């Protein structure tokens, strides 16, 4: 099944009837919600929370998602995660999702959309989002990659590697990217571990969509995708499409990116199958060990992150 056949639930367009989301079961999760943003600047077509809302009135408004009591984490699969762990339907305009903000700068304007790794429930991602906001100085909104347990998560990652089957997080992120680009807006993405693989698959989906549905040439697609900034941390993705601006962080002592992602520093036979994306910066470092936090986002990878433009220039 191709990426186009997976169906979508676009932010910029009304939901498509083919976008049947697959649900399952996972670890127990809770949800705290607030009423959706209504009225005010978010509906008047001005810049709100770093996103231009001029197309908000033509979007399919999603709003707050309220999970039934006792729901497993899988019910949040592909949902947007905002401040306080509130969850929103995937088609909710980004300017109506309250972001996590840096503790020392509540007026930050730059925004990142983040996808988490495996074995992380919604509340765990919320903690990562706050850590990202504090560390980067950016506002942070999540696309939730739900967990159904380690084995099920690994199987899902294997399917994403092969570009097989549905993954609601892939569909949600793909629709967000497509919508923002078609509206003329830049977008900044971050993906950790399996979240990097989801980001790669979503970007490939967007490229296919632009070529097939919008009739763009390969060069036109790459030009439009150049409005996407991407940072990955310990990602499990081997390849990324050309066009976006990439900075990949790889701990040489972390088995996930070394075996399944961009590999360790220095040439290996596996490099024949790897592609970090045209012009990508791949920052290798060595810290800790496989059983002592080498793969940790908050305790290891974020300590090595530099501001995006510095990373793009290779100044680590």
C-alpha cells in the first residue's frame, strides 16, 4: 500500500472519508482538558502562537479530545499534545493548541512539533515536551506516538521501516506538514528514536502527495520542502527525503541510531543504505553506554543540541 493510499485527515481540508484511524490497546493514560480556543485573534486571521491563522476559517476544526475514563494510551495515537498534557484531534489548527512554553520565557514565539519514541505514554511525552521547551527556548507541541507495550511498539517501528501499514502518528504529522506548506508557512520538526522514523515516513508521504495530488516536479517538491527544518535525536530512520534542512544527532554508543539509523562515525558497509538527506548535518558524539542512558533524550541528547542555525553550519 502506498503512502497516498493510507488516507489522511488534513488540517487544511475537511477530513477525508478514507482516513479510517486504526486503534488498539496500550498502557493506561489520563487526560486533562480545557475548552478549545474560541473567538479573538485565532479566528481573525492574524499570527497567533507563531502560526498564521488566515486559513483557520476554511479548516476542519477539530478541538479538544476527551478520552473515556480508563482508556489505554492507544486512544491518543496521532493526537496533538498541548500544554498540561491536553490532547486535541489531529485536524485541530495548530494555533488553537496551547503549546508548552519555556519556563524562563513564556513569550517565546518559535514553535516546534515533536514526535516521541516507543514505550512512551501521553503523559511521558508531555514531560519530554516541557523539557524540550526549556532546553531549546521554543514553544513545543506534540504529535503522539502511542505505546501498546514494547513488543507491539517494535513491530510498529518495523512496519514503518518498510513503509507498510497505517500509523496514525505518521498520518497526523504528514497532514500538518502538508497543510503548513500549502499555506505558505515554515515548520520546525523534532523526532526522537522511533519518532525520527515517523518523521522520515511523514516527509516522504508529503513529497509523494505533492507530486501526485499537486502535480509538482521533483525539483518543485524539494524547493517547497526546504521550508521544513528537521532535528532528530537517536533516530531509527536510515533514509530521509531531499529538500528539508536536517540536523541529526547520533550518540556513537547508542545502539538505536548506530544499528537502525545513520550509523556511527566512520564508514561502514551499512552506509550504502543510508541517506541523511541532501545537505544534512550529522553530529556524532560519544557518551555513556547502552545501559547507562546513551539513548536518553533529556539526559544525553539535549545536552549536545545547539541552536538550529549553528547546527546547520556545523558549529557543535
